[in-house]
C-alpha cells in the first residue's frame, strides 16, 4: 500500500492500543510491512514536512527537503559508479546525516547497507569487508584515516572508497554527489530485498551478519512511532546513529521531530540542553544515565523540560533505575530488542515504571508475539523461566552465509533470543539474563543479572558486572567486578555479605574485584564481560 494511501494508514496504526482488539489488527498492519519498501516509507516521512529541521550537527542544520535532496544525489552518484542491486556498501563516519543518507540511498537501489561502528577497529572492518563482500565503502577518511586505508589493503575485495571527509583519499564522493541532479529517483528495491546487514557485537564468538529486508525496517519505523513521544520531538542523539540510534530516525521523522546529533555523550551538555529547552528527549544506554546521576551538581539541574528517555541495549540495575525516576520524573521508557529484531519489540511505557512491572521490560508491541519456551520448544506457564522466543515482522531474514546458525536461531518456527526470562499473568516480560552468561557454580545455575541487581543496592557501588571465573572447587566462581561511587568505600566482605543476605549463599560472589573508573564497555555501550573474563580469569581477588 505505498504512495498516497500509506500516510493516512500510518495515522491509524499509531493510535493502536495494546489489548486484544489491537492484536486482532496486526494482520492488517502486516500488509503494510510486506508491500512498502523502507525507501518509500522514508521518502514519505521527508516529503510531508519539507521545511522542518530534520537534524542539527556541528553547528549546522538540515531540513527534511534538504535531506531528501542529499539522498537523491547520493543515489544518482552510486548509480553512476555501477553499483547494482544486491551489492554491499559499508559506511564509516561519526554522527551526521551521512549514515542515514547512505542507508536510504542503498534502500532505494536495493543495495545492502552495512555500518561500521565509529568505535570499532581496522581488524573488525576487514572481517566485515570480506564476510559481507563489500564492494564500496563510504567513509570519512579524514576522521578515520587508518581504518579508511584498510579498505584498499590486503584482499578485502573493496572496489570503491567513497570519501566524504575531503581527505583526498579514494573518490571524492562529496564532489560526485554535488554534480548530480537532486530530483527523486524511482525506488528499484522490492520489499523482500535484503537492504541492510548489521553485524552482531561478537562478544561470545565470531560476529554474525544479521540480514534485514524492508519488512522488518518498515515495521521498526511504524512500531517505533507508536511510543510515548512528546508532541514536538527534539531528540538528543549522542549514541552512534550508524547503529541502534539509526533505527529511531524513521520513527522520529515520521512524527515531524528533529534529531540533535552529538559527536559523543557529555552529561553536562545533555543537562544544559535540557535546561535551555533545546532538547526534550533522548536514547541512552544505562551507563549514560549513570553518568548523569553521578555528575557533580546534579542536584541543581532543572529537568522540567525532559519528556522522555528511551533506554536499553544493556541491563539497568533496580537501584539506579529508581534513582533515575526520582531525579528525572516519570519520563523513562524501556525498549527490549536485539540486532535480530531491533528496537521496538517490547516496550515498558512511562506509566508502567512502577510497582511490580518496574522490573519488567514491558509488553510486546502490536504485531509481535513473545513466548517463553523450554529446550524442547514447549511453551511454559506464566512465571516459569525459559528462553524468550519471538515472532513478528521485526524479525531478521537470517544470518549471512550461515544456514546452520539461522536454522538454530529459528528452530520450532520461533526466533530464539538467547535470553532467559518469564512473563507474568498480564504478559509483561521479565528478562533474567543471557543464556550464555549463566554461571554454573557448584552445580547450581546462577544468573549474573540477579547478582548485579542485588550488589548494586549497596550505596557505594556505581557499577557492577558479574562473571564466572574458572575455579577448581566451584567449577565457575561467581565473581563481581565493581566500580565505586566517587568519595565512597566498600569492602569485598561487605558486598558478599549483603548479596548473601538478600539472595542466598549460592548466588553470592565468591570473589570481588575493584576497578578505578568505569567498567570496560563494548562499542555498543554494554559491559564488556569478555574483556573482564580476560582480565580476571587468573587474577587474585581483592578480598
């Protein structure tokens, strides 16, 4: 249902509820997901409000019309280079309109957009170039000179380096685009084309290429628009737009919002932007929220302009979540998702951040189905723990060139998330932990997230991550790695005793390590447990 019929349909979709009547309409929404391309949905969003500001960045701004024209020129430039449907185009840059221009250009032509993380490495890039058979790389070669160079080194198979950083490396893509006509180009992709390959973080093994077609990305845009947004979205965007934040661009533009892009996150900049009224909403990972809460002078910040913080990508401890609610007010919205089913799978809205549902990650959005299954794919009753499994239009097509892992992920007709959890009688989803993070200590299953939540209640703890470390006696020893708040102190014995008293001796840490400053993070903002295991596998604990 592309074209003129799409806009009024969107309005009706965004007014859905979360009850039985809304679920009955999910089949109707599926028609939109399967008949509309991501490029068509994005173009519609841009043409409805041409003169509004779409993004601000580096002291500049770009309107919806200007963003569309930039995309049109990029499409024509890519066509002129001979890039064709099914080719893969990687992108490397910081926060600017550029990643979105590349992504939508690829979606128009049926190319496969593959983002490279701004905080990634040349080795990781080279792996992606080979694995995804990347033909062209759009890169800020001035901002990332060494990583841009790797595109032409070795046997990576890259044919074009399209420089958007004026570094004099490869093809000057800015000049090439400037010479093109800005008139729209016919969308050549079809809804079932794979138009994006996102690589997993590789924290538990070799990164996998997650393939998404228009269906999942259009669904992500529509479902993401049905959220607790403020009427006039002024969005603080400090996480990489090339990754999780990128999924929010279409929902925000569909609602006429503006993204205020930042090169990186600064608690002080965020607070100043809120107080000045420049922004009223944001996406954050938990460590960003912790940074704001721990900022000197936080008591004097006026958060009355703050309307929404969407958070996710990593667990947040109950202690710090309550602290955030007290400081910010009822503005928090949690999103549960993964690369294989991005951003808007399950949402805990503002009103549900209280009582028994506070520890939940929410309810599935319309069109998504969540079940808790045992190892034999049998559905478990409310309250029983098993693997969180999902169905719906957000789900990936599969893993690139990896039929074995794809079959394993979709066994029984459900996408298996690798997360352990349960649902209550009302359908609220509670995540217990990652299946691969579970620790078997002394023959008992220990879930690190439960230990982290308990330890985090200690008033001196700013951050905590729990891992299993090889141990001759326990098999795996429950090990807590802790960062303390500024000006506070705690001993390992205190922490162990507090956890033991709350959730029992089996779950209490056997070892505690203290780190100065924040715990190491992955490029996606999650605690880097792989690095923590490397650091502490053979070390003597601080106790």
